[in-house]
C-alpha cells in the first residue's frame, strides 16, 4: 500500500488527484493520515468506478445520496467519496478543523465545489441534530481507539444513519479494550458484513486494516 510517513500523502481517486498534507508532529491524532482512510477510499474507488456489474454495484449508487463522515481528520476518505459523487459532510473536533480546512483549500482544483464541514463531538446531540440526519451513508475510518468514546460513537452512528442506509467503516485494532467494547455494542445495533480482503484495492490492501459494511438491525 502506498502509505508513508511523508508530510504529504498522494491519492488518485476517480480520475482525479488528491494531495493530503499532514502534521505528524501534532499532538492531535486527526492531523495525520491513517491507513484505514486510504484503504476505505480506494475500496470504494475500485468498485464505484467500475463500468461492469460487481458485488458492490447495488451499494455504490451515489446519485442524490447524502453522507456524513465522523472523524474526518485531514480528509482523505471524505474528499475521495466527494469526488466519487457523494453529497458528504465532513466532521471533526475543533482542534482538527484547521488541518481539514487547509487540505480542502489545497485540493480545491480537484474537488471543485467543496464539501460542507461541521464541528461535531459525538456525544453532543444538538450538533448531531444540526447535521440534519438521517443519512444514506455514515463514513468512518480509524476512529476506534479510545474505550471511553466508543459508546458515543455507536450512538452517533445509529442516530445519523437512515433505516435503509449503511455505515462504511475502515477499521484497525488500536486498543484491545476499545475493540472489545465497540464490537459488543455493534452486535446489538448493527448487522455487520466484513469485506473480503481480496475485494480491497490491491495496492491498498493493508494486512491489518479491514472494511466493514454495517446496517441497522
């Protein structure tokens, strides 16, 4: 997978090129690009850009669909899905917003009309309501790493996704405690489908990263 510690991550999506600037020296994890965001972006790019029927043709019908990304960070996954046709809102906490805004401005030539952004803390119901749910897609990548935030994350996903919508999750185990709690809570809230690794983009099939498709029970 093309993932390095370089200050700039290059990503080709849907015939366009994204250049994501990260700050690896920042104290905020959201100002670095994490592998799952790239794995998720290129998985969607692989199948949504295909002109032939495929296992995900029914899923990646983005026309007139609304999406929200939780924990956008520097923006690679959200910007990629914007390029692929999703009407998406990118969200993160206040300390990460300057990095996100900088990367949106940096990629304006590729993105055209910029996606909306919003400051959102998962436990803040008013901020979630202000996003005007429900959404057809809830996107999240590498967001499960603090046990104390897991319950509010699951609650936010449930609140934001429509009854017929899906959560697209890029996932890697970051904390055993958070990992256990997340999947325990998911079991009661969502039907979970793990994407086979052979269906990930071959250049972005990072061994420790998975993609899940989750639907409300």
